[in-house]
């Protein structure tokens, strides 16, 4: 077991180009993930985004309502068409009591690869070992559960929006 990274995998039964669009079209990403995003994802840019209830699952949307409108930054790292999309963020930016502005960020990577029966999406978040010890376990625990939920959210989004 590693404390530095979270990795989730899901086999999605949709064309790779469709999954790619759900990941990298900022409006589609926001709809399933639960973010309000103004503007497109562009590698090398920093974006101010805000939490907004997901459009995919009413139960999850209800949990996100407590954070609705809460802003945080995404630093778009890499966009390799139909293969890799990555960004950096502060994993505790949704904690209104935590000042993470001077803390290291974690790297979130979405990787697509063809697989029997569909496309394998791997979501990896790494860099937790650099987060200050006082916040590390909480950040890891929250995001471990969050990424588990997000694998289901993108799957549901693709089913609802073929």
C-alpha cells in the first residue's frame, strides 16, 4: 500500500473519442465531476474553478451542495489527445479552514487505453507524501473516496450522454 498515490481504474464501454471529450471538454468535465468551469482546458494554464453540484447523480449533487460556489485552482499540465489529460491542484482546497496556498499540489492524471470490451480509464493522483503531515492523511482519505465516486460519475455521464 502506498501513501503517495491513489489509482482507480474503470473499463468504460464508449468510444475512446467520446470518453476523451467527456474528460477534456471543460463543460462536460464540470457536468459529471461537479465543477463550474469558465473557459477551455489549455495545457500550461491556471484556472479558477468552483464546485457546482454534478448533473449526473442527484444523491452526489446533494452532498456537493454544501460546497456549491467554493472556488479553487486547477493548473492544467498536459493534454495528449485521446491518451492523457492531467492537472495539479491542492487536495484540501475544499476545506474552508485549511490554508493550502503555500502547500505542494498533487498531480491528477486521466489516462485512456484501448482494452477488450471498451476503454480503460486510469485515474491517478500522486504527490501526497509532499503534503504536510498535518493534512496528509485527511487529503488522502477524502480523495481516495472521491476518486472512487468519480469513476462511477463519468461512467454514468457517458451512459446518460452517449
